[in-house]
């Protein structure tokens, strides 16, 4: 995750997070995994993204969330290695 990542406290974040999880049926929208779920901001807060707008939130598992924040060259290498071992 980026160094700018921070936890959003309060009831407004809890409501937005639960709304995103419910909309996404409590599964990662990338891989379908149902555990270790996190809510990702599509447009980062430090780039002007809205912290609570549902259309700026999506549910990711921890692994997909980590990959979302990886530099493209590292992500490509990680996927290449994954294909080799599978």
C-alpha cells in the first residue's frame, strides 16, 4: 500500500465501507475471493478522490489490494512468476 494510506475513522467511513462491501457482495471484485476484504479508493484521497462516494470505492482482497498499489513493472514481474509456478 502507498505511504499515503490511512485509516478513515468514524461512522461515515463505516457506512461507506459497508455499502461498498454489500454492493460487491462481500467478494473481491478482481478475483472473487471472499476473505481478507478491504475497501479500495479508485481515485486516491491525495489525488482528489472522495473518501465516502460509493462510486469511488471497490472491494478487494488483501492480495489484490496490494497489487493495485504496486508499480506496473513489479506487478508484471509478479504475474509472470505466478504463471511459471502454476
